[in-house]
C-alpha cells in the first residue's frame, strides 16, 4: 500500500465546518458537537440550507476544515464523540509508509494519504465531483513523484455515507484499474450514492 494513494472519506457530520470568517460552526474545539447533543440537534438545525441549493456549493460560505477528531472526556472510559483520530493514527504507522498529501494547497511534496473533508450538508453529486477532482489531481502528482509509483492505484477507506461519494466517483471516473479497493461501513451507503441526492436522502 505504500506506493498507492489512500483516500479517507468520512461519514455524514464527520467533517468540521467553519463559516466564511473562519469561525467553527461544527466541530469540537468550540464545543459545537457537544452543544448539538445538549440541544438535541438544535445547533445543527441552524446549519440548514435554503431550498433550491440542488447540486451547487453552499450559499452561506461554510467550508469543510478537516475530519472530526475523537473527544475523550474520560480516556478509555467515555468517548462522547467518536471521530477519526484513531483511524488517522493507525494509518500513520510507519509500516504503511503513508504521508499526508498537502501538495494541492502548495504546502509541500505530494503524499499518498488524502484526507477528504467535505460539507456534508450538500448533495452527494456535488461532494463526489469535488472528491473526483481531488483524487485525480493527487493521483497524477503521486504517480509523477517517482518511477515506482507510475502505476499507483487508489485505495478508498470510506465510512458510512462517505461510500456514497465513492460510489459516484467509481462509476464515472478513471480506469477501473486505478481503483485498488474500497471499504464501506454500510453497504447501503454506496447504493444511496447511485441516486446522488443530498446526504441521507435518495435522489429523484
């Protein structure tokens, strides 16, 4: 796997969100996730998109900031928010030979671990188009970085509805041989992705 591109796609609500001014509106550092638990989802409803957004970007300027981390109130005993800290820590082990790709933002050399955060309020089709663009460009950079990587494949690790975006990408992008495999938490997520509707809904 060290010569392939590994792509991690979280599930619904698994990506942190910030407003146009950079203020966190969904995440952990400001207690927003715990606030949602306390208010039975009231703070999440404040993120509701207006009607008619369709397959377009967020009109309110909200952007994804990264994968949600796990919150351990009592380490080893109580973890009220189960995020992706453990998964990313596991993938960061030396035996896998993975380095986080930051080259798309001009932050360094290409890597073979692509962590794809997305605005989970938007349609699966929009998120899949963004995922397709990121994966294709990252794969090109990774293959060009060394001779032994020119036949690198893409390994998807998807959680829950993250598999919906992967299913749409797999059905429309690249040669089948480019995709080494996929891991979805629920089989229903890729099937829902075939319809491409907003996250958690079936399309028309």
